[in-house]
C-alpha cells in the first residue's frame, strides 16, 4: 500500500509539499517529523483505475 504524505505549514496548516511513499517508509518519515516538530497529513494514496 502507498501513502500520500503532506508536510503542513506551521502557521496556517496548508500543504507545503507532497510525497507518495510505500508503507515501509511511513514510520521513518513520521519519526523524523516528530523529532523536529513538523506537522504531517497522511492518507492512502489514490491508485489509478485499472
């Protein structure tokens, strides 16, 4: 499964940048964000219709 992770602006919470990662990478990214107090929004990535 893949997840979309958006880094949020500290002031108004708007998305600053977005990346799509596999499930194995989510924990590492969350740990890094927590260490510096960064706000994230994580949701399942949309998959293209087949």
